[in-house]
C-alpha cells in the first residue's frame, strides 16, 4: 500500500459517522498504517507508488512463478564454511531473557540479505525472504507475547502462505 494515498475499507468515514457517531478519516479507517500494523492485510507499505512497486517487485523476485516451480535460487556468494563466533554468545542461557533475532539473522544470512515482510504486524514473529544457501524464505518465531493464541494463529497463517510455494521455513522451535 502507498502511505497517505491508498485505502481499503468496506464503508467510508461518512457511514461510520452516521452509524457510530465517531469521526474517522480515510487513513484511520483503512490506510496503510492500519493494514500494515493492526489488521495484517497489507504486507508492505511504501512512501510513493514507485517505492511501493519497487517493494512488490523485490518480493515477487523471491517467489516462483507458480506453485509447481521451485523458488528462484541465487548464490549469495558467501563462504559455506564461514563461522560466526558471535552466534555462540548471542542467545542467552536464560530462556526468559530476550535477544535480538534481527542480529541473529544478520549473522546467519549470506551477505546479510534479508527482506522482511510485515515487519510492523505481530513483531514477535519475523517473516522474511533471503538467498542463503538456496533457501529463499524464513519464518522465525521469537518471543511469544502474552496473547499466545494470537501469536500462534499469526505463525500458522504465515507458514501456510510459505507452503503454497513449497518454500522452506526455519524455526527456532
């Protein structure tokens, strides 16, 4: 979605006002921020049409043309025998202590390429695409929130979306 110029809703602000007596504008009712942060309907938001089209092209570049094809393979150019000493200490011994999964991904992915999708929706789950060792997609659950049911449903929905294209998923579990 394009921020401040694209909207998705069933009925407009005038109908909402007449039914609920609540003032709401187009952006608050169905703008990019609502659908990328709260409803999860939109996976990406750009500042302009050109920006948004670039993001969509980048996303589609990771997916096969159809569900019968394999995901495109890109050699990341990384040494397959590379080791990262930081991975030995980045995850704390105490399982209740948080850590930065973005840093883990940065250390593991080839040349740190990671295209995150829905980064502002359910931020306790990371979903992104990358070209590491021929694996094109990663779903990494992190720190479940107190709303365990919501967290589980989001994870399931994201994994189902990956399985349509037979894209592998890596999980911390």
